[in-house]
């Protein structure tokens, strides 16, 4: 076997990368489990004997993870041979999961309290959803900010359920908001371990920071009582 990083080794990795690209498409990603990876490694390893089957298996595994949008910190010097993430098919499970990741990143960024231009946010947050195309990222962020400011979003976008809820015609009481959204906020606190004022505002659609802080405190108190009961 060639020494990792040597010219002959990198030539072999280049050949391997091209062969893997011919074997794996977007449709194959959900099926690339441990058994399929091993099967493909056994098939391709004899064609790149300079690498060895173990190295070939590692490369295929990292290739699949990168293709699926996961950034890999590799122990081998082959990052330039790994692929860019494939865009998730619109409407697919991977697409919806990527939108959820984008919303979470957007909530965290806006939670810092610094208003930002939609285009600037799109550029900043694109790495958090590598399987979404730039247009989808920009449109989702624009719709999210409109909804957050109480404006209606038209067009029947498939991410409507991920947008902040519109404000009611009259200010809802704490009790009404807890009845409508308390379970969701409690579950968020239980699963993530934290509840921010911005998360309360995003879920309930309220603007008042004071009311959001009251709801946040109530949810946290109830969670503490449940934990000690």
C-alpha cells in the first residue's frame, strides 16, 4: 500500500472517488447502511490495491456522510476528494429535516437580539442546512421574518408549519397561551434543557417580552415541580 498523502496514494483516492460517484446517487443514500458500505468496499478495493480495503471502506463511509450533508473531520488527507452535499429533493424527509435545522439555527441567531438583513442571515446560516439550495434558504428566512413581524405569508409554502404563529386579534392571556402552547413549550424544555424568551415568542406569536418572560418562568416552574414530584 502507498503512504497516505503521497502522490501515488492521492492518485488512487482520485480514482476511488470517481468510482464511488458512479455507484452512489441521491436515491441510494437512504440505503447506504453498514452492509451496503462493506459490500461496495469489497467490490472496489481490488481496483485501488494501493489503498487497502479498510481505507476504501473508510473513504466510502465519509463520502456518503458528506453527500448526506454531514461535515466529516477525516483522519486522512482526502477532503478535496469528498463531494459537496446533494440537495435534498423538495418535500422529502431529508428536505423537511434540513428546514427544521435551518429554523433552529435561525431561532438561535435571532435570539441574540441583533436584527439582521434576510440576505445576510441567509449567507450566515447556509452552512447549517447544507442540503437546501440557496433559493429555498432565502425564501424560508424571508417568510419567517415576515411571520415573526405579524405579516401574512402568501403562496402556500410547504414550510408553513415551521413559521411563527400569527398573533391573535386580541392579546391572549397567559392562561390561554399556556393552554394552547404549554405542552409544546414544556416538551421543548424537556428535550433541549433550555427555554429562551425568543422560543416562547416564536411558538406563541406574542411580541411582549414581559409576557414571554412570564410564560417562560411558568413553564420552568412547572417543569421543576414535575421533576421533583
